[in-house]
């Protein structure tokens, strides 16, 4: 299996910083609050490291995570409701950014979770990443965790399901009542999740 060149660049950067700062694989894992084999696995095994792992490693190395991932940040475009109605774009987030998930090319939109109806999978303050490529709902989105924008202006984080009426949808929560037969303007699956806000 060929190693993705992006992950190899990430590994090279981490190893260079480890050497410069005197970390062994085990000591860096410990300093980052990870399992004792986490850094070994990152450097030798996994081709898809999680953003949370890379953030912890970057913090232990005392460098910005962008130095490791080599990627630009993503604009935090607003809040998404896992409970009440939340508007999609918020002006107060205009200049706030969050880290780009590793190995995630292309345009992304980041949204901050508000509300508790999707606990324990999504917590308030988590960041979810989506792409906005089209309006409407693709059949493949049914049964997936999606950002769903409704005709009434609300944007929600829910499991998308068919409604009882043709052309309408039901939005399922993990611990709250369903929103039944709503009119969906667009839906987009959650592609990546980052725990808690890491902003600048």
C-alpha cells in the first residue's frame, strides 16, 4: 500500500520536531496525554490520524497544528442546532477560524454545535465540518448525520430520514423528539468532527 504523501509530510514534520526537542515516541505520547503507542502508530501505521490526536501532539511539541498539517484554517461560519433553531451564518463568527481536519482537501464549512439533543455523539461546542455543493437532498444522505437547513431558516444537526409526506423529511435526534415532515432546503452530511472549539 502506498503511503499518502500528505501523511508522510505530517510524519516527517513530527519526527523533526521530536528530534529537535528531545522527545521519544513514548515520551511524546505521554506529554500529549495519549496512549503509550499513539505516536508510534501515528508515525508507522495509521494513514488517517484524527484532528484531536494531531492537536494534542502539536500542543505537546509547542507548535501550531498547522505546522504539522501544512493546511490553511477553515472559517467558522456559524452555529448548528442540536436542539433549538439556530441561524446558519452568524456575523460574529466572520473572522473566527478553526483548524482544517488532516488530509481534508477542498472547500469546507465549519459549524459549532449548540444544544444537547445529539448527545452523546455530539456535544455543545464540538465543531462539525460539511461541504455545501448543492441544494436539496441526495438519496444517499438518508440515515446519515447531516447539517440540515430548513425553509423556516433553522439549521440543525440531525439524522436525516424520509418524512410521511412526499418531499418532506423527518429529523431524528438521539435524545429528543423527532422533527417530523419538515421542508428541507438543503442537507449536507457531517464529514469531520472536532471536539470543542479550537479557534483564533
